[in-house]
C-alpha cells in the first residue's frame, strides 16, 4: 500500500477521496417502471446484486454476481436506484433453486438461491467491502480468512419468532412480514428452522384457531396474541414457548395449556410476555410463567446454560461452538489473566474462559440475561465470574476507576457496534488482548477505524452463523501496537 507519513495523513487522504466521489455522483434521467439490461458486478451487504446504469449503482435483490438481467426500476434516490429482476438473460452457474418457495418475499433468505460455497465467499467479500468503505488503518494488509461454514447449512435455527394474524375467514397464520411491509407471509414450513421449532409452531397455530383465541389486529389495536416464539435447545431437547400478547389477559388459557400438555410433551417451558399497544418492539418488559419451567437449558462447549425467554442466545447452536472456539483462540488467554465479557448475554463466552482466567466480569443491559449469567456461573460451579446489569459504556469506565483493569476484553455488541465512549475507555485501559466479535461488518469496519489508533488487526475470521441469509459474523483478533 501507499506510504503515509502518519495515520492522520492516511485518513485525510481517504476522506478527500470520499468527498470527491460524492460530488461526482451522476444524475441520470430514469423513471420508475423503466426497464433496461444490467450486468451484476458484485453483491452488496444485504445480498442484493449491484450493477451500474450510466454509472449509477442499481441494487437488485435476488440477482447474482456475473448475471445478465433485464431489470425494472422500483425506486429512485439521489445516489442509487433499486430495481427488481424482470428476466434473467444469463444465469450464474452458482444459482440454485431455493428450498423455500417464499424465499424471495421475506427477509432472512437473501442467499437461498446461491450455492453454499459461494455464500461463504460472499460473506468474506462483505468483510472486505466494509473495510474498503471505512478503510481502518492498514486495512489492505489485513488477513481476512475464508469463512467457516456448516457441513449441512439447513435446519439450524433454534428459535422461530413469528408474527401471528387472522385472515377474514378466521384462519390463523404465523410467519414473517414481506420485506418493507406489514403483509404477513404464512410459513407452514421453513428449511432453516430446527424441525422441532416448526412442529411446535404449527401445532400452536392450530390450537389458537380451534380455541378461537383472539389474535391481535394491528389496524384496530385489538385482539390478544401478537407473536409466537418457539426456542429449542439443540443439546438437551428442552423447548420453550412464549406467547407475546397485547394485554396480560390470555383468553382460553386453561384449555390451551391443557392441549399443549397433551399434544406437545416436548415443550418444557411456557411463558407469556406482555407488550401492549402498537409498537415496533416485539418484546415487552413483563414476562410471566404459564406452565413448566421459567428457563430452558442449553449445553455448549461442555457447560450448561439456563435461558430466560428474553435472554439472547446465538441462533445456530452448532456454529456457536465454532464461533466461541475462534473467540477463545483469538483471545489466547493465559492462566491468571483477567477478562471482561462485554455484551455478555447469558454469560456463554465469559464462562467458557473461566477455567483459565483469574477473574471474569461481564455485563448486559437485559436484567434477566444477567440473572441467568450469574445463575449459570453457579450451575457450572464457577466462582470467579460475575455479571452486572448495565451498559458496557457505563460499567467498563466505572470498573476502571475502581481499579479493575482487565488484561483482556472480548466485545460482542449488537448490530449497532460499539459506543464511542466505550471505545475511548478501551483505548485508555489499553488491555493487552482484545477480541471483537461482530455481527455487522459495516459497524465493525467503522469501529476498527478508531480501535486501530492503538491496536493492530492480526486477522479477521468470519464464521457463518446464518446460512441462506446475508448475515455475516466475524471474530477479530487485535493486539497492541
Ligand atoms: N455474548 C452473548 C450475547 C451477544 S448479543 C452471546 O454470544 O450469546 C449482544 C448482547 O448485548 C445482547 O444480550 C444485548 O442485550 C446486549 N446489549 C445491547 N446493548 C448493550 C450495551 N450498551 N451494553 C451492554 N450490553 C448490551
């Protein structure tokens, strides 16, 4: 790469380039509904094909790199167009028939028409594209490793969280919204779900219909059942059902629970979460037990983890072990070192490091998840790990002021990435070891731009946690400069 005097020089150069790109954005005359031929040059972060019409980027969901298609413009914005495939003239040799007939209608199946080895290559490429876009220091030399995938990339998802609705003729449906809308697509089958989650889901749909349990109606903010959540533990066979409802009432609850006990013996925990009114959030604050246990137990890497209904757990149990192994390897914790598990969920990462570490501390914003994490420490006989409720950006600085300066930090933030204040604290504490587990390459690349002030990126290892989707997870090993 070009030699820069220093990092500021490097950044200024890239900033300048970015500004010019923007000013040069072509203005083209084009109308919605217009059709033209397009060659797909690459694929974007959401799995869409990208081609160029008179130098303007055109995003085409469902089109693959190398394909030649006639596309139809669906929306126009200042800097890019969106279009749909009208006809494919030359198909990619890697195009395959999707297993799910609705794959092109709902989110979460963006790559089901692409052969799996190419999906893995796509995910590695998305990491590279994000780095190109945010150009963290020295990015051209980063070791971006081939994505670790699954032998059988179906039937992996341990959780189905489906919206429920009732059609005019009284049929109850459960599924996902069509993209950019609130039109529900009923999903009687789903190839990426663990089969037990779909068996339970469809049985519940039948029971709600038979018992005439009122289903939530978004337009009138009436009715009760909004969402059904079925979560299965792959390694213990526990299954948890959560009814998310518009009010604390659940009409015909007694009959419903009787039928569940009779017809769904695999369900070990039945919960109700109350989320009143029209809201974009799926989960409400209050959760209560209806039958069975409060939690289900999953086993990962030789440890047992109890899970409350609202607590986050990775969606792909088989690949979670691969991901955590990579995190452990990247962290390379030495006996006696202290470690922070930031964004800890139910403590899965920190607890798997506790046998080597002198002390593990973690935090999460969901109180139930933190309670689970502390209970999980106890359940596994671990006495050197403690979890607190709070944000990483609040607690890490507090701990530092109180004298706790960890040797190692592992961060596993949501898609929004790391808070600026947290990054400042990490740079100030300057732990010897830093591992970033990311579920969003864009925010990862942006955050690396800051973290590389003090850290060197040793490598980026992507792991495919969500086959058939455009989602991309990566473990980044950072070390002090
Ligand atoms: N490491 C865990 C969970 C990762 S998901 C695992 O592998 O299972 C991200 C977690 O971050 C979620 O549990 C979420 O509740 C939590 N979270 C979101 N914002 C946070 C913040 N600002 N500080 C701490 N935790 C946060």
